[in-house]
C-alpha cells in the first residue's frame, strides 16, 4: 500500500536508480558531523530503500511530491470511495488545516531533514489521520447517531487541573 505508486517502474528504471543513487550519495554525504550527531538505527532493507528512492525523492517525482492538504484529501477520497457521497467527501470542520499547513511548510522547505522512507511514513501518518477523520465524520452524519446524540446530549466535561500530590504523600 505504501509503495503502490511505484509498482509501474520497469526493471531498467530500477537499475538506473541504483546506478545513479550510489555515486550521488557520496557527493551529498556530510563531510563533518555536528557535535551531537548520532546515526539512526535502521535495518539494511530500509537503508537500501533510502538509497533506491533518493533520486526520486530529491526530484520530488510521483509519491514524493510536496505535501499539501488538497493532495492528501484527494488520496484519502481515492482510498475511501465508499464513504464519499455525491462525489464530495465531508471532512468536517477545517480547524486542523492551519496547523497541518505549518507542518507541511516545514517538511517541504527542508527535504534534507527526512529520508525518503521517513517522508513516506510521515505522508502515510497524515493520510491515516485524515481517513479516521473522514470515517468519524461519516458516522456522526448517520441518522441513527444523530437521533441518539439528540436524545442523550453530551455534557461538558469537568477538568480538574493542578491536583497537589504532596498532600497524598503525607496523609495518614
């Protein structure tokens, strides 16, 4: 599912990516490590996938295009066709979009901060969150759920902040 867009790559392209990625990797590899640098602990399969996808990620082709709310929503609509009514998906309120756009701007402005596999995992994380949001909104719009919520209103919760735990320690 994660690499579904990459399935149409021929063997020639696959070997071309490997041949291009290995020499370019030595030019991009950092010459001097920062003071508190530590290499990530990744498996050899992930390391090879990062090398394989590095040219495609650098050029921002296919699945590695820049993140945006619009493109991720289109991907969710494509995956969740049964929840889309009338050709339009209802994601509910858009209160989250400003924060997500800030994160997307940071991710898109510094592509060297992420490995190709890390970028794909981050992209899938946001797609999963949008899928859950679409599913919840779909369930809330169900007539049976609306009737139940109307009959049993949700009360405002009481939130107690600042309990002192010291008194519990000295009580007898």
